[in-house]
C-alpha cells in the first residue's frame, strides 16, 4: 500500500515538472526584454486579461500584438491613440502609472 502511495506522489510530481518545463523551455529562448515583459504581464495584467495574451480574459480583451502607442495610452491614462477603435466599449481599466518604465518590455512580450 505504501508503494502505491509513493508511486502516485511520484507520478503527480513528474506530471507537474513536465507541465512547467514546457513554459520554461519556451521562455528560455526569448530575449531578456521579452522575459521581463512576460513578468510584468503576469504580475499586472492577468487579473483581467487571459494568461495567454492572444485570448480574451474575464474582463479585458486579448492584447497580443498591441502597439507600444496603445499600451502607453491605455496603461498610463486609460485613453486610446487617435483613430483607434476599442475592442470593447467598457471603461473599467484603471491607470497603472507605476508601469511607465516597464512599457517597452511589455510591448516586447506582447509583440507577436
């Protein structure tokens, strides 16, 4: 009985390691700017946007491929660049002025 429990625990740990390693492997071949931008995204954006920036989130739309100009407008002042048509009519996104210095990295991560 003890061996079955050890086998199950080992199998679960191995599954977790393999599942995490794919994400790490993908990130390891990317630039330092991309990696830093990914960290910024994961720490600040996934509460509203999806873990995958190419997919819509629970509140915010997909933002993969967003220009630096759009990121600056939305993140710093919750506005839109001239002639930009919003994906959603809501105005729930707050300002994140503390991310001003991180925007180039976020743009590098979101570039597809």
